[in-house]
């Protein structure tokens, strides 16, 4: 199982420009929580799941409009790669580096 606890600097490339955020992750076995701070505000993630090296979670942003995002990422050491699904708005690449 991947070790995901700590701080991660992440980015998502969207049609309205890059969205950057830092996730402070606390993990316990197959579950994790995170405080996420970025150019969309501050969010608390409480439904994070870890299956081997694959993380999944959801978060609801308020800007530029309110929407639920479903996220998945594969962790490889201090890097993560995945995607963010924004429903009818599409799916966008997600990258991250442990800081």
C-alpha cells in the first residue's frame, strides 16, 4: 500500500486555466482525509480511499461555480498522476508531487 501521508502540491489542467492546490493528507490504512487549499478556496476531504497505490476521493468546489469533482490518482513514490472528473464538463489530468 502506498504511503500518502504528508503535503502534496497538485495541479489540474482545465479549460479555464490551471488549478493549483496543496493537499495536507492524513492517512489511516485504506482511508484518508485531507485539507485542500488552492485557487478555488479551502476544502475538507473526508471520503478518501486507498486501494494499493490508487487513491479515490471527491470534493465539492464553490468557484468558479459549485460542482462535485470525482478524483482518482495513482501514487508512485513521491509522484501522483490521475484525473478529475467534472461531470458533464469532462475529465482533466491531475498531477502531484510530495513536498
